[in-house]
C-alpha cells in the first residue's frame, strides 16, 4: 500500500514540479541565447527599453526562487490538505498505517528536493558552460585540493560521502520538523495557522538550545582532545569527521523524536474540525 501512496503522491506533485522544471530550463536556454546574442552584437537597449532587456533575467531569477521554494510550499500544502482537512477523513479510512501516510509524503518531498537541486545546477551549467568548462573545473579543483591538503584537509571520496549523508539527513530532518509543526495544529482548532507557526518556532528554539548544550558539554569533556586536533594539522580530518558525525547523529536523534511525536499526534490526537 505504501507504493500506491507514493505513486499517487508523485502523480499529484508531478503536475506542479514537472511543468515548473520545464519552464525553468527553457528560460535558462533562452537567457543563455539572449546573453550570447548580446555579447556577439554588443548591443544595449537605450533608455527605458533597457527595462525590457532585463525582463529575461528577472523571469529567470523568479523561476529560480520558485524552484527552490516550491518543494517546501508543496510539502506543507500536501501534508496539511491531505491529513489535516476534510480530505483527512478519506485518508485515515484507507487500509494503511499512519506511518505509511507520513512516509509517503516525506519520501516524495525529499526526492523532489534533490531533483530541484539538480535542476538548479543544470540551469547554472546551461548559463555558464563553455567548451573549456570541464578543463577549468579540473584546474580549479586541483588548486583547491592541493591548498586544502597543505592545511591538513584532504578532499577525498569519504569526505564527499560524509557531506552527502549529512545533507540528506538535514533535508529529511527539515521536512519532519515541518510535519511536526503542522501536526501540532491539532491542539488548537481556532487558530491553526498561528499554532503551526508558533510550534515551528518553538521546535527550532528547543533544537538549537539542546544542540548548543550538547556541543558545549562535548567540547568541555573532550577539550584536550579537540585542542590536540586543532594544534596538529594531521588531525584536522579527524576533527572534521567528528564534527560532521556528531551533528549528523544529533540530527538523526531529533528527527526520530519529532517523527514519533508527529505519528502519535496523528494517531491519538487528530482533530479535523
């Protein structure tokens, strides 16, 4: 049943994202053509006509922002509309578990987030790519790699893996925090919007406070070890590894707690009035 929920969610959200991605990439191509023509012919529109010349850039920026923001907006809209409004009467009568409803929303939101990031990278590549792009990237990568290595930081495949894991955990945690805030609106039938915003702010403050306390305690407990790492460039990678994994593990723990809280609210305190 989870596969059916995910399939339905992809169809519903794809109607928004696919046209948006298509429009954004087409606008990227048109802007690149406009820039190439402007450079080749060295023309500038005089006076107020210059405003017209800025229209492609303005449209591109607006679409760029829309692609980045759409994932969060759609995630909020789908979760709230499907589970917190009258549609919830239908969703919660389906022969599915509460965690399957949450997981389907979460998985699809994360996948669209990754897709949005890749589309933005592709768009930038369309705008700046030249026949020598990969050669230039390789040249600068070599300079950055050697410079970092001189400081005791080695940009290896393992570090890339750690960064990707940390990023994915962060993305998942962000959506779970949003879902937890939306679920909290069940505790107030009259002011759901204010309740949701207040819950999100409260959760953020609590998580930041707890994170600061944990990092302070760890810093005091392992102060000598950390000092030794920072004084010896050979240990910089160890310090970076430890920092990444501590923050990632903390994010995983908080995400699990928020997920369980969201699940409990939807199962025991659901209020669709």
